[in-house]
C-alpha cells in the first residue's frame, strides 16, 4: 500500500467530495476508481473488506468508506480529513439549495443541469459494477449470494439487516482462508477511543439541550442522533422513519417538500443522507433564518459525528477479525451480498433517473410511457464519453450538466 502525502490526500478526497454525485452506488464506484484503480493507494482486498465492514455499520456507508480509506492511509487524522472532505462540499451545497428552495421554489434550469449529472452517474455505476463483479464474486457461491441479495432487496423488499445477517451466517458456517495471526488491539485503547468520540459527539448537543431545551435545534439534535444510531442499510433504509417523524410528527416540512429534498440530495455531491440537512433547514426556517442555519448545522453534526466513532473504534479490529477463517468467510459473503446491494441501488437509481413516473410498488415498476428521452440521451452520451472514449470524470460530469441545461433551454 502506498502512503500518500497529506497534500495528495487533501486533493484526492477533495476531488471525491466534489464529484460524489448519484447516491451510494456511484460514490463507491468513484472511490474505487480513484483509490484502487488510478492511484493504487488501496488494494482490491482491502477496499472490499472495508466496504463490507462499513455496510454493517449504521449510517451512510459511502461516507464511512471514505473515512475508513483515509484512516488506512494516514491514521485518525487521515480518516477525519477524508470523511470531512466527503461531507462538507455537499452539505454547503445542500444548505444553499434549501435557502433557494424556500425563496424561489423548484429551479427548473438547475434541475435540468443535475439531470445531466445523474445520467453521468449511471455510467460511473455501470463501469464500477462491471469491474467489481470479478473481484467480489470469486466463485459460484459468492455470485449466488449476490444474486439472491439483489432479488431479496429489489423484488421482495426483504429488510437490509436480514439480507446481511443471512450472508454473515452463511459465510461463518462455510469458513474461509485463514491468514497469519494479527496481534489484538488493546482493549484500553478501544475504550478510550469510544469515550473520546462519545464526548465529541454529545458534548455540544448536551450544552444545547441545557441552554435551549425544547428549541428546534435541540429537538433535531436528539432525533438525528437517534436516527444515526439505528440507520442500518444506508440512506434509503431510513427515509421512511425520517419522513414520518419530520413531516407527520414534527411538522418540519410537508411530504411534498420531503420528496423535493430527496431529489436535491440525489443530485448534489455527498451522501444521500444529506437530505437530513435539508429537513433541518426547513424545520428551523419556521422560526427564522438564524434558526434555520443553526438547525441545519446541528443536524449535520448529529448525523455524521457518530460515523467517526464507528470507524475509529471498529476499524483497528478488522485485520484481526479477518485473520480468523470463519470470520473471514463471513465478511467475504457480506462483500458478495454488498455487490447485490449495489446492484439494487443502481437499478433503483436508474429507474428513477430514466422514468418520470414510477409506481410505488415492490419492486418499483416504471411507467414505460414516461421514459425521459432527454435523460436516456444524456446517459448514452455519458456512457460513450466515459467508458468508450475514456475521458476524464470531471470533464464528463461538466459536459453532461451543460448538455442537460442546454436541452432544457431548447
């Protein structure tokens, strides 16, 4: 593994943070392209084990994978830098869009440009799935697990935790290839890490609860901290709980605004779970602009601070756990199931990009007559430009956004 300089890490993860459009499938694909293929900072095995580990954690798996990668490269400082660079650009964009949304409503030209970006993300995902298939699916059993995971999630709507739990049990029963024993991490160090990050996470929230109990920012701090702890399965898995609490119970926004916020989150860089920042902004805006900013910042903190706790406390044990043949086999099967998870996210994303109307069924069925010819043309353009002509990612995203805006104006 190469050990990059701090400036190289800053440039690379800053680039990933700015270009991480399209939800978790596209973001994982982008990180694989940048960290494994282009720079060889991580080998394929480390990347896949890290992805399997992050998928088992609550919270946004793509952001946690970025944090894990940074931690592998330069320790805690590298993990912090990578995680923050992955989240902050999208958070800034989301807060700006939330303010514009409340002032002007939906912005058709901006939506048209983002349609081009989403179409380009389809090409990124397609390329990554093709390359990952041979790496994660090393044998008929792994391929079968991936296929079953996809069917269970997409067709039958089986809970995410049940799919990964079944993969874990199968892998543990089958076992895997053992490796040289790895010295266990000191329990005292792990407990100290947990204590430090619990304090970092909760100290500002407890101060807020003492100084402004019952305020919208305080309510948001409690709710989004709870959501970050139970949000297994990534952003899509918690949208129902988020919508029900934010729209129905708290009255922070309407169901229609919730849908618009999800659309904005899908078209901005960073984790899809940044829809929480949109939710916090609209909830706080009912009191005033200052409260909107404060609530969005508290929401951002409560959503992402726990991610650093999970990674920094758990990642040091990953090498030791995967040295055990049975645990190694369990994580290998989880990695295979994750391939099915990514395929499920990819198909879901493709359907919602290419079709204007999608029936809310299980599985989601597009209304074929609502095929968006502009989105299809943009996706074909991005596919040819990125995967056939091998042009740069930034160039493809920029051209796709311009093409989307131009098609809207025409």
